C-alpha cells in the first residue's frame, strides 16, 4: 500500500507533541502518533475495531534533521499489516 498525495498533505501538518491522534480519512480510520516536535511519525490506517484498535496497515516515518534544523530525509516506510 502506498500513501497518496492527499494523505501526505494531512500528515505534513504539525500536531500536539507526543500525542496519539485518531482521525478519519476518506473510507479509512487512522491513528497517528507524534514526536516531541509534533510531527507524525507512526501511522496506522485501516478499519477501527470496537476497542479503537486499527486493523489494516502500519507506516513509519523516517525524519532526519541536520544540526542546523534542516531536513535531510523525510519519507514514509510501509511496515506491513496489523
């Protein structure tokens, strides 16, 4: 599974630091976790169960910054089904 442009735009925003955010995107339910800067770094996308867990796909973000704060690497890796 590949992340589309619309979802990437949604994931490029800043959110509350060190938080778990549940959202709906088109026909999918999603949960993302953010780092200390408020960038989403972990994404679960699929269908939510009654307990709030997501059955679907897991993605992790590779976000490398230089000492000056510039971004060296920024991409999402597909980690499989959950």
